[in-house]
């Protein structure tokens, strides 16, 4: 008997936040696992990140399989800061290189050696291997930056 294997391919797409207001609910739901790590995350996402006045400074890179989100990077590019604001891969799809590819695409977008990412203490062990492999180094540890 012949065994057949079916695997959906992983696709990556770039979105600009001001073009995709309709996807806010889907992205907010997808990121619900980590929203508790950052106070007022949903407020930030809707009223800070998703603002037309920031249209040239915000970008979203998603990984999807055609039917579902698998990973996401929320990016901020300004004169003062190049930042990966959020990097997240669905727990069901971790270990497939999605986070690594999202970081690579983010770094290509910034096209700068100076890129910042902040990581919650709870996620540091999980993200450290990817970040280290991409050349990130910890420059500061700030207690209470996001939570008291």
C-alpha cells in the first residue's frame, strides 16, 4: 500500500496595517495567547499600531497556509527606531522555521543593522535561539517595562 503525505505549503505575505483594518479582529484573536503578557495589548494594536497616520511606519508580515494564520511579525520602521514589535508563531506550528523566516523577512524590510526587539521574560528562553542565530544580543533588561 502506498502511503501518501499531504502538507500545505507555508506562504508569507506583507501587509500594511492601514490597508487591512478588516483583519484586525483575526490578528487580535491570533495573538490572544500573548496579549496577557503586555498590558493594554489590544488597545495598542487597535489605536497605536493600526493607525492611518502611521501608514509609512507599520508593516505586518504573516505566515499562512491558505486557510489559517501560522505566524506574524508586527513591525515599526521610523526615523528613530526599527522595531519588531511582535513576533509570534502558533504553538501548533512552532519548530517549522516560521519564526526564523519571519525574522529574516523583517530584517530585509528594515535593511539596517540597528533593529530592536523587546521580549517578555516568559518568552525569552523560547525566542533566544532564533534571536541569537540572527545576530541579536541582549543590551538591557528592564524590569517592569510592560508590567509592574
